[in-house]
C-alpha cells in the first residue's frame, strides 16, 4: 500500500466486549459493562461491515492494523481531513 492512498486520519469511538475467566459465585456477582474504546489511525478500509485503521506507516510498510465491526462503532471523527505526505528528511 502506498502512502498516497492513506488519506483520512480518524478517531473511532467504539464498544468492545469484556469477559471474566474462572469460576464465580452467582451471589454478590458484580455486573460487567462493555469497554468504551478510542482508536486513532489512518482509515484504509471503509466498508459497511467494518472499518480498518493503521497506526503507523513507513515507505513500504505499515504497523498496527485494527479492524472494528461497524455495529460496534459509536462515532468516527475526522482529525485532519486530507493528510498530505510530508517530505522525508
């Protein structure tokens, strides 16, 4: 993937599942709520089913891809609109 294709820098607020492992007594068991998450990255897949962002890009590689199901997304915010490629020093 070329950097020219990475145009939108976004912040996604979404909910994720939370679980407990191990045996628990039902008496006095506390409820667990889903986790509210915030992720920031370059939006590279914007399908109806999921959104994929990338945390870090280099000349020919990417690092840290995260795909988030669309049903889990609360909101998506554009952070910088169109991102221009900076000159590499």
